[in-house]
C-alpha cells in the first residue's frame, strides 16, 4: 500500500522510480508513527484463504449451509428485448429495452400487478440460475434473502464466492452466469429481484416475486396444504390523492406446479397488463 506522506522506505521502488514507504506520521499526534500492515510486491503477504468458513466445528471446514436437492429450479434471464409491457408504477411513454424473463418464456419489464414467481411455503429451497444475454453486465440484487453461490460460468466459483452467502451477483460476458441456492423465510409478502445498474432498474428491469406463509393462506385451507390456498397480496397504486389497491395476476411460468392461486388469475406471458403504451402487444426478443 502506498500512502502519501509516508516516511519509512520498504526497499521497493514504484513504477515511477519513487521508493514505496509504509509508515506515516499520525495527524493527531506528530510524535506517533502509523505503520501500514501490508506492503506491495514481494512484501505483500495478504491472501484469500481456501474458503471463508470458520474452522471451529472440526468438520473439515465445511460450509454452514450445505447444498441440497431443491424443491424447484428456475432460470432468470436479464435481457435486452423489444418489449413495452411495463406498467404500475413504470408508466413509460417510451420503449425501454431492459427486461427479465422466467424459464425461457417471454421477457417483461416490471409491472407490480404482475407476479413473476411464487414461493409457496417458508423453508422451501430453490436453485436459481441468473443469466445475461448478449454479453451485457448486470449486478443482480435479490431482496429479502441471501443465497449460497454454487457455480459461476458452470464451474466452481472462486474462494470469495464458493458457498458464500450473498445477495448481489455480477453476471455478463466477463463474469459468466451464476447458480445459487436460496431458502425463503417465514415473512410472507411481495419482494423484487432486479438489476442494480441504475439506468436498467430505473427503466423497469425488475421482477416481483411473492412468498407465502400461513398468514397469507386462504381461510380454512390450513397450513398442511402443500401447494394450494396461496394468497397473493394486492398491489398498491399510489396517486397524489391517496393509495388504492388493485388485484395482481401471476405468470404461469412462475407458478412451478402451483395449481390453486385463489382468486388471482394468470397473466398472459408476453403481453402487457392492460393497454401497452406503444401498442407493441407481444414482446419480441433479442433486438
């Protein structure tokens, strides 16, 4: 580490021919010298360990959460596509190219009336593969839960990611696709998964997913029912004169075998909810 104002030479010469130093006088106390612990080049002893798990359980340093067979798998692609089926609250008059698609179906921009994925029960485990098309880079952020990174580009990830709990992953041509394992907790509700590139997220490159627990199950169904009695939360529609609530719909590809979603109907994949702003109708992929 090179620090301006350092006074003690390390014996290492920088690219500009100036000796590199690793000691600096404290700005609070002129009689005290502060030492930079790690120097550069051959004196740099820092390293990333084989993995980042605590080795205090005597089990060959195994991860705290093991990889298991999932209840379901999903493929989520962050794509550039000709689609103007965004909506509440993204009522754009323009055509924005950033969209998300589930399990190979049509791409969509965010409309909070559209539930892209349902997670039926707390504790269920899913494996998600997040992808980018056409080489675009996307820092993908999963709200509400952290997940274990399993693979990157189809291979074992680096020590900084291998089975490490994260909620943001960079995907794209340079970094590859990512597969992770996630288990959802008992807090039922509506959440989002989105690209954290500000331009992309501001132009509706998000999806809504809903988790359920017994609080949100229909009256009389009970908690013993595995994949029925799902209740999807209404969508708030804020306006200057107050907030009203509208009934959402669920994408068929996001239900993963869930037959009964109560009073919530299916969305039509690839179509806007209501009249699309630019009358495109069906989405066209990969422009």
